[in-house]
């Protein structure tokens, strides 16, 4: 959309196929918010995958991250984020939770880190604090931080409960999380 007047500049259909998962009646198959780096637009549609377009609407690449069962068939909701040339996707589900980094230019997997969590809908935070840049993910049992270059876990904090939906926020000194 044009930022000054809201007119549609381009429109694309990412996928048309029978859904492989269900969604809650208040959810859709396009819940996740797209993200841009000023050169490309990235949209994640859960089981349908990640789609990348340039700013003129030209399709660049697609990545399939898999189909996983989520709590009560509610569907997905965690939006992708960008960090250091990587598209980061948190995929917490009831089968095989993980955090993945894709090369933003090609869609190729850079790293994938297993997460010991169940279904959640929180979007990861790229936290640029006074010490370093971290990817912070909130789950149903822990808050965990990861190195954006390698996916290696940096630290964890226990105490979250339930199916997390809130996205963490921070300044350069303090991190705020909720569950």
C-alpha cells in the first residue's frame, strides 16, 4: 500500500490450496504480520510457508517450514522478524517447536534450533541491548534468548505459564515479558 494515500500498489496471492491445519473461528490463515527490510517483503502463513517479494511485488522465494499440530486446532500467529540479514521465525507447536533463521535474500535455512515448548503465538523480539543483539522468545514455560548468528541459546528464565500470545518489548537495558 502507498504510505501517503493508502492506495494498493500491488497485490499477490501467495498460495491457494486446501489447508493442512485448522484455525480457531477468530483466527485466519493469514494472522501473522508481514515484515520488510526496505528491499523485500516477507510474509509467513504458518503451514503454507514463508513467501518473499520485492517492493514491486515480484515473487523472489518461498520456504516451507512444515505443518505441525497446534493446541486445539487454533492455528498459528507468531510473526517473523529480521535480524542481521536473517528472517527469524518462531514456530511453537504441540509436536516439534523450533526457532529458525532463513537467509533474507535466498530463503535458505541458516540455522534451526529446537525449542522445548508447546503451542504459543508470541512473536520473537530482536533485542539490541547494551551488551549485544539477541533474539528473545517467550514460551509457555520459559523466556529464552538466542544468538542471531548461530541460534545458540544464550540464557533462559523459567516462570511463564499458559499459551503465550504477548510479544516481549524492551529498551537497551530492560526486557519486559508477559504470559
